[in-house]
C-alpha cells in the first residue's frame, strides 16, 4: 500500500510529516504544497494497475473541478470529495463576479444556477433549504460523474452538531456496483452514529445552558427518532423505484443491474432491497421467472419483470 498526503499549511504540515514514521509498512510520501500543483506527480507515482482511492478534503470551495479531470478519470479508482455545502449554499446567492466564476468552475455541469433560479421563482423566493441542497449537490455529483466517467455517485450529509442544518456533504464516486453497496452500508452506520452523538451533544448543551439536565434527557427519550423515520421513508421510496425501474412483462431486467440503481437513488442497503423485492414478488407485483425453490431473496442472475 502507498499513500500520498498533501498539506499546504506550514504548521499543519509539521504534523503531517510525522505520519510516515508511524506506519512503516506503508510507503508514504508527503507534500508541503498545493494539491493541484503536485497532482501530476502523484498520478505518475501510482502504478498503472493499482487501485487508487482519492480523498479530496479542501479548505474552502474554490477548486476548478476540470483541473482534477486527469485524476477523476483515472481507471480503477474511486473518490470521496468533501463538498462544503454550507459555504457553497451561501455563496450561490451572492451576485459577485468572482464568486460566480468560482462556483461555475467547481460545478461545471448540471445547470444548477438556472435550476435554482427557476425553483426560487416557483417558490416565490422562499425555497426550502433541502430543495436548494438537492439542486446544488445534484449538479456537483453530475459534474463528478461526467468528468470521471463514474457510474454511481452518491452523497451523505454531515449535519452541524447542535443545529439541524447541513454543514458539508461527502460525495462518493465509483464505477463498481459493489462500491455503492459498501457505501450505503457504511452510510447507514455513520448516520446512526451521527444521530446518537448529536442527540447527546444537544442534551448536554441544553443541560449546561439551563441546569435542567434530567428534564432535557427525558424529553430526548420521549422524542421521535428522526433517523428511523428518514430510513423508513427511504425504504418506501425504494419500493416505488424498484417497481418503476422494472419493465413490464414480457420485457425484463437482470436483478444485478436493477438493485444498484435503487441504491444509487436511495439510502438503503442491499439486504433491504432484497427483502423489498421478495415482498413485491409475494404480493404479485414483481415476477422473477428464474426464482429457484428454497431461495428467500432474488439472486443477481434472476430476470425481473413487473406484472
């Protein structure tokens, strides 16, 4: 395994330079430089047949995405990009030539500006933050997909510790169906941990501010579990999508092509989709002509048809 680590801040780099000694089994090269400047050198050092995982965690958001195209388009690679949504969302409403050009370089595809303007018009200037997020993040993930030729691009949202507001979005891109499968598994675990730690932080903050610790803890215990509601809604939407993407009989689609498309659109795990598909079969809404006796969930080589 090799690692290439970049940090342009001089003080932060002092800490980064200590990393190689801690991991002698990994070939680590550090750069005290700007990432865009050293990217060609990093790409040259990665063996042609090696799998590469790129984590792009920029300070700020002024990154010309097309400059990253040689890295994004590299074969046998995946990427996670930290999309600083909170800052980008505010910047998207600022009518300044420098900011406008910077955002256009970061999000070169997806026509986000026209879509945002139209959505604002339809909402009479009171566009919901979730709708703004869908437009901005959707355009950015489309840009990642087009520049890197990625088949699957998904995101998970990181909320502010004490406010129910997105801080940033981790956008993951892969060309492999198993990549989106593992991403959704990890995402559900991460969202569960995020919900737990944020709830604890809110209770602690409220108790510190008011001195009524037991009161707020009891309120939290009685309160609805927003994550459970969110995941249940995602499963319901996945149910609809599974039906919509399945062609009507006599046409069919292979299940190994169908399930990644559902995971791409919704925060669900593959076991959830398998159970949904099996239930739809029991209900007579989906047909699987190749279903074998004794199987409880569809297999990847099965054909799926909508009744």
